C-alpha cells in the first residue's frame, strides 16, 4: 500500500495482487485469479506471487516464487 499527499489530501493506493499460472508461468495483476489462463487457455491454478516483504517491494513481485 502506498500513500500520496497531493494538495494536503492523503490518498491510499492499494495495489492488486500478482498471480502466476502454474502451467505456463503467465503473470497478471488482478484482485483475484481468472478461471482460465489468458495465455494457455487452460483452467489452471494460479499462485499469488505478490511481494509482501520490503526487499522486493520495488516491482511488487516476489521473484523467489517459481
């Protein structure tokens, strides 16, 4: 979550989760994973690879999750 102060108005920006297809590796940013993978068109399990630690918050994706 990032906070911005514009003209003395504080607004919180909540980032969406990053999801990775376990079959083809396709990644997307969304509130929830899709039913079908947009890349391989299969019904896949998606892994939440959102970064929740300070060491990878720059891009929001945890590269350690394969």
